[in-house]
């Protein structure tokens, strides 16, 4: 455990002593702020119109009209940004030869992987955590449902955790950071749109493709549905990514 | 302290190290000498547990490198060929990270850090970012990281490469100062490094062992065969046959206009050789004794001569 913490601490330090974490967080916040602002303006103009009609007035729901689209937008930004945050984790070590220090230290490969993974999770946590500030406005002028918002954030975090695991895996495959980022992005996008293929599939394949799709599980969570099946999906996705990383690193040394 | 038995490492079909065996006694500095691509780095990577061997056995302080890797890694300090530096960190941050990685207890980390900085002469740059310090200091940081947990065994891959002459001397002095407390293996392709800093040497070429032993042993084995070099004006052919007829002469060979005459140990045939040269009027220009030394051996190895 101490080994994992030592690795994680160093990686967190690297993220926060270099511009990486600050740039990632700042850009993320600017984009999320913009989406939040446009979602909120649209919501304001809609509510004025809807309030005229007693039937539509019943339908006004800030969670569905502001938060659900916002969470979707945030998930796309994460899809674009997280591969860039994780691309250096193993590629850089390999390129600069520092992996030789790590792998000749009394630390297990698994501990190194988990340490690096946790460090990236901390950055993700900071990115998401700071967007809570936006809710100050919605709570000041409205009454959104807290559990539904938290559920959306949980979905974002779990999905980000799965993205990061994929990023760690692809980073262990190559010493080239750009290759690592492209592979991560490509693989994640493929998993994202897997449910498109499900439209034309039938029977068991339809269910399998739908289950494998990253997006399908996230969509439920933004709507306030908390299902263990979705949580299990993300956790097993992340676990599988880290497990593959372990295999890659071990097998590379035996080759 | 370090025992390597029949070690073989293949990368696919490429044999990097083949059936290598040697031992290093506790507290000694041993040089791993060989031309580039001889298998030095591979041998060190296997010893440090970075790479598994294809075949053979290696133990460090009684621990098997392959069976008990973490026990070995705890007592080894390793300076790889490419110094593993996180250039965005300061020297002291980097060294404390390595100390934590090598499982120096948190309470002792400060003392370990101070000691490594003092021994490696890094006090003046400890607060600076590694990317901003000179090549010589980076190499010292590399040595400091290998020392930080006060390991019993130090494995240094080309510790003086890329340094200027003054820095080379400093690093050599630093390594010599570590003798006794630490068992050290250093690799180099420079012979002078071995004769100046090491107690013993393992010479390898193309992955195979050429010679190994303490410097005294090796030098002694060469002195057993004394030889003289003759430079003559004429009559080389005659000389080759006539000299062989002197009782005790074992071998006469000719390179570049010089004749080398070797005889059995314990004799001194210089007088007979010179008398014959004068009597036969070969026109003796020069005669000098030339004991074989490690340099000759190494040159033969490097130029592909094979067995000494």
C-alpha cells in the first residue's frame, strides 16, 4: 500500500508541478462553463414560454433540461481530454529510461500501475469537483434534485475512471505518447458508438453490443437511474484495462 | 557476494549473453570490460532483475535474482546506462522519491538524502530542477540515486561515460571511496578505468567470457611467459628458424617487422638471443622485453583474437 501511495504521490506531483494538470483543468472548466451557460440561457428562455401554458409548466425540470445535456457534454470533453492526460504515464518512462529505475526497485508491477492510475483519478476528481461550483447558480435561483446531480457526477467519474484505465493500457504499449493518445481515443470512441451497431443487430448480439457500449451505461446515469449493472460495467472495464497493462508489462520483460 | 552461473540471455534469436559465469567477492570493485555490444548492459539488467535470463542462475548475497527479485532489489543500487532521471523534479525531490521507492523508512529518509547528497557532491544543486543541471551533475544524481538506500551491492553501467576528464577522475575517486562498504560492479569499455579503479575484471566479448579474475591473478598469469621483441635489419627468415633452436624457446612469431620470442617461465634467455643475433649478423637494431599485460589481452579480444 505504501508503495502504491509513493508512486501515486510522485505522479500527482508531476501533474501539478508541470502545467499539465492546470491546463487540463482550466480548459475543462472553460468549456464546461460555456456549455452550462448556454444550457442555462436556453432553459431560461424555454421556461418563460412554457410557463404561459399550464400543461407545459408542469414539465419544467431543471435536472432534465440543464444537467442531463451538461453531463453529456462533459462526457464528450472527457473523451477528448483524458487520453491526453494518460498518454505519458508509461510511454514517457519507457522513452526516458526511467522505467529501469521503477522495475529495479522493490515494488511490484501491479503497485506501479495502480499508483499511476490513482494519480490520474485525482486529476479527474479535481476536474469534476471544481464544476460543482456551477451549481451555486442553479441552487440560488432554482431547486434541482441533489441525488440526480450526484448520480450524474458518479456516472462521469466512473466513466472517466474507465477511460483512464484504457489510457494506461495504451500507454504501456508504446513509448510514443502521441501513438498512445490516438490509440486510446480511437478505442474509446469505438466503445462509445458500439450501440449504433446494436440498432441493426438482433437477438443476443443486440444485447451484447448494447451492454459493451460506454455511452449506453452513462445515459442511464445522467437521467438519475442508479443501476448496479452500470457500476459493475465501468469497474470491470477499468479492472480489465489495468489487468491488460499488467500483462503487457510483464510479457515485454520476458520477451 | 555476486555469483553468476552459466547465464544466457537471448533476445529472440539474438544471443546477447552466452554461458557467462563469474563471481565477485564482498567489498570489491569488479570491472565488466568489453567492447560495445559485448553484453555488458544485458548482464547488468539481468543481475538487477530488470530482465529475466533465458537460462542460468544468478545470486546476489545468497538471494536468487529470479526467485526472490524483491529481496535482491532491496540490496542493489543500480545506475543504468541511461540515467533514469525525472527532469521536471528538483534533485532533492527526485532523491526522496527514489528513497521512498527503495523503501527507506520515512524516519530515516532525511538522513539518507543528506548522506547521498554529501557523498555525491550535490549540495550546490540540490534545489535545482534536474533538467537545468549539467551532464556531470546529472551523472552524479544517477550515482546518488543508486546509493540512497545504502545498498550492499552497486551496479554501475558505464558510470563515467560522457563526462569530461576532470569529472571522470572525480567519479572514479567517488567509486573508489565506496570500496569496502559496498560490492561494486561497473561496466566500461575503457581499460584504464579497470586498471585504475577495479580490484578485478571480467572481460566479455560477443556475450562470452574471455577472462576473469583479480588484477593480480591476471597479471601474474601473464608474467609466467616472458618474451622479448627484436627488431632486425635483415635475415628474418633465418632468425625465425634459428631462434626456435635455442633450448627453452617456446614460440617465435613475427608482426610488423618485429620478432616476438617467448620462452617458458622461470628462464631468462635474453643473453642467448642477443648473442645469436650478433653472431649471425642479422643487424640487431632493437631489443626490448615485453611482458604481456591486460592491455594486450583486451586488445586481442577487441580485435577478434579470441583466446589469450
